C-alpha cells in the first residue's frame, strides 16, 4: 500500500487532532477526523475550520469529518488518538469494536492515567488488545498553532517495533514536519507527560516577575528530576536529552502557546486550580500530571523537589512565593546524580 492510498483516522478534534488532520491531509488522500461534539462536527463540516480549538486553520478537501466511531475507524490502517489523556481509555474502549487487527495506533496525548498511573500506550493496549503490538507514541516540541501553519517542526515516534515506528515515520514525514524514531516508548511517553509539570513552574516563575536565570534553573533542574523518575521507571536517560525531553521542555516552558505555562502565570496571579480550569475549554495536562508524578515519586523513591512544590501550590494552597523560597533554601546537594557519575571522581 502506498502513502497516497493509506486510510488515516484521527480521533479527537481539539487543537492537536485538528492540526494533524490539516498536515496529514496534505500528504494523504483519505484522512478522517472524529469530533466528539455533533455541534462542532457540523460546524467543521460546513466551514472546514475548527473555530473552537484551532481557528484560522482550513482543512484540506482530503479530510473528512465525522461524529461516528464506526465511520471513523472502519478501514483505517493508521489511527491517531488525539483526545486528552483523561479521555483516552473511554475513547479507546468505544473505538475498539471497529479496529481491525493489523491497524497501527499512535497515541498523541501527553499525559498519564490518574487512576492507574499508566502510560497511554498501556491504556490503549488494554482497551484495544487487537492492536497491542502495534501501538506507538508521538511526542515532541509540537505546538498545534505552529504545525497548522506548516512551520518547521520535529517530533519523535516511539514504538517497541522498529517496523511500526518507521511505518508511522513515513506516514507523517513532510518538508515541514520531520519525524525521528526511538525504541524507548517509556521515555518518550514519560518525557511528554512530565515536562508539563515543569511548564507550570516556568509560568509561575515568569508570573512572579523572575527572569532568565530563574527559568533556566527551573528547566534544568526540572529536567534532572523528570529524568530521574523516568530512569526509575525504565526509560533511557538519553530520551530526556532529545526532542521529547529537553526539546519539548524548551518549547513548553518558553512559549506563548503553552496552556501549561499560561496556567502557571495564573497560579502566580493567585488563581486556584478550579478557577483556571473553569476559565478554559482547553486541556492543561500538567495539573493532573503533577498529582500522578507526586504519587510515582513516592512509589519509586525518587526525589522530585520541584514537582513536590508545584503539587503543594496546586493542591495544598501553598503560595508560589513560599514554594520558590523552599526550593532555593533546600539543603545543599550535588548537580550530577550519583547514578550518572560513572567515572567522575572527586579530588
Ligand atoms: N495542542 C497542542 O499543541 C498539542 C501538541 C502535542 C500534543 N498535545 C496533546 O494532545 C492532547 C489533546 O490536546 P489538545 O491540545 O488537542 O486539546 P484542546 O485543549 O485543544 O481541546 C480539548 C479537547 O479534548 C476533548 N475532550 C475533553 N474531554 C473529553 C472527553 N471526556 N472525551 C473525549 N474528548 C474530550 C474536547 O472535545 C477537545 O477536543 C493532550 O494530551 C495534549 O497534551 C497537544
Ligand atoms: O499547550 P501545552 O502546554 O499543553 O503544550 C502543548 C504541547 O505539548 C507542546 O509540544
């Protein structure tokens, strides 16, 4: 089957699903976008634009739009799940009866499941057993707003099977969208989910009026602690030095597009989690990710001081200023973790 004949289904029409539909519709002749709300579905069908989540992005004629799971998934060789992480299990379960056994599934959500603390590929494998060996994760510094404008973007697709990863790489590659492969699906999924916590912190730092020094320190030490958790959970630390790790951390912690960073700005201004969530229909994945990472840090005995302070701001009413003070006045420590010291020896 050639690229042009591939049937691609995108499940979820938030900003990310809509941007991916617009991009993949430039390369493929048969792309279908599933929209949860029938009202939004009708609106996109008539205007060819998703005014709720990605206004200004016209969908090419190769993209069909539906509200029906059977129509979306039947005959699809490649299914991309783009709902927020909290909706992936339920959506995958509804989709499962229509997924053929050879279908490849890409998880594009950046989050973990709160109830089970599982990664999205694990959740999908449980709900769609027919696809268990053919599930991949897509992650990287990929703001939908820029992808939709065909601005140069790089990303990573991770799967245990090289064949599956390269199949997806070929399906997505475009002059404006460059895809790398990585066998470390644990690392890619964890990096994508955990960087959102640090982006909340970057927003808090910016909102408190701190400068480049503070943001850089937060990002660097944030990367150290999410890498530490990733390693404890079986990830390759080099993945955290790649696009899904530091790449996405830079994009999310510095961008005007980031909802997580924006939520951090609001926290610094004194808003509560409930007020932030009530003020947007968009997903702020870092809010749940912080709770999950807090649990994982305890489970794996991993020190995560930044995550701990952001948890306290989000869920215990701690003031962002006190959180910063506590981070800055922690007992002294080394920069390089013992586990990574290898042959470095003190004089
Ligand atoms: N927006 C980006 O730039 C971007 C880039 C890469 C990855 N992601 C990831 O993609 C995922 C989706 O984010 P987004 O930005 O497209 O979302 P969004 O904030 O633009 O829109 C929210 C979407 O979630 C849907 N939704 C909410 N509750 C739902 C439920 N219970 N069942 C099904 N759908 C539900 C809404 O209908 C809407 O389509 C997130 O995990 C996000 O981290 C986003
Ligand atoms: O808007 P955010 O903070 O959810 O970030 C979106 C993407 O993860 C950026 O790669």
